[in-house]
């Protein structure tokens, strides 16, 4: 009975960990660094607009912020599974080893799921100023294209095609 409950707890922890393996979207499938998507805090806020020309576009990987839930869920699941092995001191060691392996695996899984494709866009504004903007790769931009650069009061910026 005890082993059945422990296995059920491990299965629940693995299910919870699976929930951590989703891409960090803003609730609607929009990447966090989206050029087109807005959070509720960004909607209906004033942004300055400057016009410019794209000088360069480079593909980058944007790493999201991990919540730590993957590591915690992994440690719980690994510890519960490790606890099923052996008895006495061997069981204690298996529990610790399982928890450590689960922690590292959960952390790696959450980190991999938190990455998204992005662009580093270099824009020369009509004023002559050069900007480098990193944003999600959800807008196609090409060298020589005219863009509008939207910047909020915190300095976050995005480049969008004009028109």
C-alpha cells in the first residue's frame, strides 16, 4: 500500500513537472519577447515611435526565466521513485540520488522549454541614431526595410514593418 501511494505521488509530481515544460508564453501562445503581442500591462500604454531602416538581422536564442518549479517537481518525483528502491540505508541513498537526478533533470527540462527563437535587429533611425533590438522572431524583417521602432517608458523596444 505504501509503495502504491509513493508511486502515485511520483506520478503526480511528474505530471506537475510536465506543466513546467511549456514555452513561456503570455497566455495566448505569444512569445514573451513578441514584436506583435502585448501583456495586459503593455496594452493601452503610450509608446514613442521613431522611423528607421533595418541594417542587419541576426537569428538569436532568447532564454526565458525559469521559475524553479521544474527543479522542485523533478526532485520530488526523483525522490519518490528512488524511495521505491531497496531498504534501510540503501533506500535512503537511492532516495537522495533520485532527488538529485530529478532536480537536475527538471531544471534542464524547464530551461530548454523556456527558450524561444529571436532576432537581433539593427536599425538606423532617421535621426541617425543606431539601435540594436532583440525580439521574438514573430515578425519577418529584411535588410533595407523601413520600420517603425516602438519604445515604452522603460526602454523596451520592438521593430515592426512600416505599413
